[in-house]
């Protein structure tokens, strides 16, 4: 059975663009993951721990025959291969891959909650997600992604990035 999945990617250390592209290539190499599309790349100010560089963020859409736990293992392996360390919560990182949506399922496991628990309040997630999934309707919030976007206070801080 194939699942529709949306994954957020973010980077703010070193060659941020290269880290994003490497993570996408590693996703594409997975035999049980089919890459569908990606959003534009956005530059955003950090959230939570703010004493760090700006992030590049994007969202990719894939289909997979992997289950949620297996997909989490793949995304964490990609983070490791790209040099990710977990020193400071919400701190600087070479790459971050977060599973946002897995079909229309709601699940809470030990290391994984789907939908991602804070995604609805984060413009750096909603803006690129809206680009690749404009028809998304969050049933538990009873709102479309456009309605969620309009209510976000920090959406002006999410701007399209282009290489210099």
C-alpha cells in the first residue's frame, strides 16, 4: 500500500542549500520512496532558540510503501549521513527532516507524532506546505490550509530564497 507523505526540510549550518539538496537526493535513492515534488526554498528566522543563523526551509511530497516508523528511521538516517547533531533543542543543524503528514492519519508514538505537533503554528512549515498541498484541509482544526495561513502571525518572516 502506498502512502502520501509530506516532509519538511530545514538547514542553517554551512552550505544550507547543499544540505537540502543532499537530503533530497538521499530520499530519492530509497527504493520504497517515490519523490513527487518540492516547494520553493524559503529563508526564515529561527524559532525557539533564536541565537543562530537563518534557516532555509522547504517541503517535499513523496509516496512510500514504508510505514511511519520505518520512514522515521530513514529520515533520521539521512540526518545522520548529512552530519546532523542534536546538541541544543531547536538549535543549529545541518539538516532537519520532519514528517508532517502521513496520508490523513493521526498518530502518536514514542518518537513520532503525526501530524507534526507544532506544524500548524509555524509559518516556515505552512507556507511551503501550502505551495505543494494547496487543497489540504486540517479536519481536527476544521480549517483549510489557507485559513491556517491567514491566522499565522509571523508569515512575513518567510521569504522566497534564491542562491546568490
